[in-house]
C-alpha cells in the first residue's frame, strides 16, 4: 500500500513522476491519502484568556484554520506560513484576533515563495466588520492590499449558511447556522467517503438554535464541539449574550440522536470546574467531556 510519505517520495525521484499523467494520478492518490488521515488539532478553546487558556482556534490538517483566536500564536512560523484558508465563525475579537497578526508574520515568507493570498472565509457582515474595524489603517494595516494591492497576503471570500466550501484536497466544509449577538455560523467538516461522510461539527458561539438541530438530524456525526460559556448560576448572562449554560445545553442535546461524542468548549477561565460539575450531573445518552487545547481529533 502506498503511504503518503511514500507517494511524496515518488514525486522527487521516480522517473515516471515527470510524466503529466503520472503526476495527475499521484496528486489524486495524495488527495485520497489526505482524506484518510484528516485530523483537527485544538489550538485554543477557552472563552477568554489567562495563563494556560487560549481562545478558539482549530487547525484542520496543516493548512486550514477554523477561527483564529489566541491559540494560533502557539504555532511556529513555518506552520503559520502553511495556512491557506481561515474560516471565521463571527466577528468577535476572541475568534479573529490572530488574523491580522498572522498576516504580518507570514507576509514576507509567502511573498518570497510566490504563494497566493490566504483566503479568509466568512459571512458578508463578518468580512465587513473586519474591513471596517480591523484592517482600517488605524487598528491595523490593510493586509487585503499589502504588500501590493494586486498580490495581497489576505483575500476575503463571503459565504452563506448552507454553503459547502471546497478547501482543497477533496475536503468539504458546510456552513451551519448559529444564534448569537452578531451574525454567526458553525461548521461541519465532512470526513469523506472512507468515513461514511461522518462530520466533525463545531457550533460556534450560539444560544438555543432549533435550525442547527434540524440540519444535524440530516448528517452523520463523529464529533460535536459545542459551547457552554457559563454556569447555571449565570444563566441570565448566558441568555443575554446568546451563549449556553448547562441547563440550556441539556435542552439542546435532547434534539440530538445518540450517542455522540460531545466536547464542551468556550468555558471561561475559572469557570471550568463549576461548569463541568453541572454538566456531569446531566442525564443524557451522549458522552460529554471538556475540550482541551492540544487535543487532536482524527476524522
């Protein structure tokens, strides 16, 4: 069986690898191998910052970011330069903070290598918020026009809820609805045919959201990453800010056929123990556990 490492080696030394047809076949093989070994690494999953706590960011394989919170800063420079796509759930700072910093870090490396712009994908309202409030020359330089307007380090790409995004190598990500204080979405990563098209789902920041469960009922789930930002004691604050608390989480999970592996994210620093104690008392068929930075989920 041809491994990914073996296939990549063929590109360098096999005589037939120079033939266009062989090269096409080899790229197709590598795409299949990428699908078979797809993984998501948790770079950050906290609702705010403190020592040991990073805000939301996930790395799909080595080139797709799902949200860009402070956890992105733990990647070495060469890993940052490999990122080609950033999918943004909404405009709040804890999810977008690393986009401008990443652009500045990798601009020279990508320009020297002739790499195309990093594609930032989000709702039109989210992209407008980035243009107006981040890349405005006041908070940060406009890296959608730097180093040159015709070859910037970032390009902005709108999507809509229900759209399926092609991020290369045969990988497909569906945009899901979310219910938050600003226009927001979640994402469903299709693990491909080898996994029976099971999906890794991230709800994004959201309060109660019937539309999400209607869509998830039509998908096969391998993992569900769902936010629970506050304890039950702060249920009024959770409701006002359109987040979940454990009591609301219980009501939401009742719509989900199971059992499913459920990972709790976006808990505020200092609240993890209280929130997880309340979650541990929930009566559910699902397997609930706290998400942690450094976790790797194989799809």
